[in-house]
C-alpha cells in the first residue's frame, strides 16, 4: 500500500514495469521495519515520470516512518532535496555538506546572453575573453555575482535581446570539484555479469 502496488499484489514480478519493480524493491526492504534505507542508483533506466514518482514515494516514507535514506546516484539534480550531499571522486570524499552550502562554496553562476546583432556578440565574447563562450546564438558567461551582471547590463544592455542569470546548481558544484573531463572506464564486473545474463548466459560456480 505504501508504494501503491495493491492492484498488482497477485502479479508475477516479471509482468511489472521497471518503475513498479523499483517500488517493489523499496517495499521489500521495508518488510523488516528498516530505519535506514540504502538506494543504489534507484532511478537508472526509468523515464522522467517514473523517476519523479519514485522520489515522491521515498519522501513520503521518510515522513511516515522517520526513515533515513542514503542514496548513490549520477543524476545530480535528484540530490537537491537531500539534507546532505557527499561528492566522491576516485574513491575520495571531496566534500560533504548541505546543498545550499555547497552551492555557496563551490557553485558557479552563469549568465546566458543573446545579442541583438552579430557585431555585439563578437564584442561581448572579446570583452569577457576566458569567461565567455558561444553556443550557436547564445553566449554563456561565467559570472562572479550581482555586480558582474550589473556591469554587463550597463555596458551592453541596449544591445541584448535575451539575458538570463543561471544560479549555481549541484551540477556546477560537481564539475568545479571534479573537473570536466570525460570519465570513461571499462565495464565493471557487475555490468559484465548483467549483460551476460541478458544474453542468456548461465551463472555457475
């Protein structure tokens, strides 16, 4: 009932959708009246609706059962509602704090600008060399706060047709702490086993 699977209580697990299976896993973990729930990549492979629904259930369970939930995930935006966020890189803890504190200490504010004409766009990029880069018609500029935004507007305001201030996010915190290079790595043992099983392989000792 807690994870809204009443209607499927007599169904075989293989007939459930991916999102329903994740909710069933949570219910199974709570059978023993758990006070701490560990979720390892709980929303991988789920669509946006199923991901949102899963987190609604988790938040409801936290309130009803006074439950502590520890989550590992690569979807950084999902951590916005957490009490604390720990960022780990190559097995080393880089930081551990509230989302608000992390954004304040490590987040990066960006300004997204669309100039009214090409000469203005070229001038803006040149004026903020090293801080600005173009993405088609949009110019993305690293900002240092309100004073920076005001200076930009006072200089180019009459020649800008779109101006958006993008506040720091946990994603910008993660990138500032870990760098922006791709983290390619060979498949883990768990991933190789999963793929082996999907191909019909038989697991033996």
